[in-house]
C-alpha cells in the first residue's frame, strides 16, 4: 500500500523530472535554432564589414572588434543601380504572380469543391497529375511558345510561367480545404438568397483565410527565390535579384561588400512577409492537420 508520503515524493520527483526534461528540450531547440540561423547571422555581419576586413578575417571577428561594423556597404548598395533595379524587377514579378495564383486558385478550388459541372472529377485528376510535371520539362517548349508570341525575355513571360506552374498546387490545396467547410453553412447562406459570387466572397473566403495566406506565403517565397526560370525567361536588361547577384559574382568576384548586403536584403524581404503572415500560416497548417 502506497503511503501519502510516498505519493508526495513520487509526485515531487515527477514534477522535477518533467521540468528538467522540458528545460533540456528548450535548450536543445534553442541551440538547433541558433545553428540553423548561423548562416543568416554570418551574412548579416559580413554585410556590415568592409571589403578589406571580409578578405582578411571571418565574420566572427566582429565579436572581438565591433568597430569593424559599418553601414557603408548598404550606402554603396543603394548607389548600385543594377541591384536596386533588380529588386524592383523582382517585386514586379513576384507580386502579380502571387496574386494571380491566389485569386485563380481560390476560384478554381471553390468550383471543384462545391460546384457541379460536367467532368469535374476528371478535370481535378488532371490538375493533380500536373503536380508531378517538373519545371525543367517545360522550359524548352514554353520558351519556343513565348518566342512565337513575343513575350520571351519579358516580365510578363516570367509572371505567366510562375502562375501556370503555381496553379496546380494552389487548386489542389484550396479545393481540399474548401471541401471541409460544412455543407449546412453553405446551404443556409443559399436559403438566405446568396448567389455563388456572394457565397464565395462572404462565406468561403473568410473561412479559407488561413489556407489562402499559407498559399500566398509559399508562392511568394518560391517566386522570389527562383533563379532558373528568371535566368531563362526574364529580360537580361532588368533581371530579378537572384540573377543580378549571380551576374555580379561572375563579373566582379571581389565586390563582396556589395554582394553581402544585396543577398541579405533579398533574404530579409521574404522573411518579413513570412513573419507578417505567420499567424495565418500556422492557423492554416493546424486546420489542415485537424481536418
């Protein structure tokens, strides 16, 4: 028979073990996070050092010589028309490609989930099949097609390519999310006189906000960080930031004082977008896990 003293001792030991284990896990996760962020921290510190300091020692030297830190590199970056123009070109490509995928994917996802039309299931199977088509397969035929219609090496061509390859995943994701909306809710809205457009904008879109935000983050990051499609289809006179940085390395391999801040700025913008919508992103992931 267990005595109250033994129970209290066991309970106290369990609490100590639980707290110790939780503390150890938190320390472990913090260490993993710091290790994962180390390249980003190194890039940030390198972008704040002069070219001579970068060539002489590693970025960790700033912890013993903080006087090396300077914002002159970012001043030179703003004076570099190639980098600044490439950032503008990247925004002009990424924002439309993301908006088009989100809008068209939302409409198509709603149609596949709640509208009846001939061959709906077969059309959706075709969309799912397009998910396995690699980008590399379409580069040559799409290049010939864009060349014939006159949009090769244009911003419009890059936007259309990213939109076309982003739609299958968008439709698949949003269709599955919209299909989990209770039918009774939609039927109640129809009884109140809501048409398909009002039903989509007033009921489905607010409920699908987390999934739409998650899709927008994925698409934005993919387009912003893309280099292969931009290298082939973008205008060589106004390339996106990924191509511009690659050209800077190829032509001026010693200007790390410009490349480091340029690379950090190109990385900070998508991170800022992610953190701005992280609550919606987590909600969408958790909703998908529960469903």
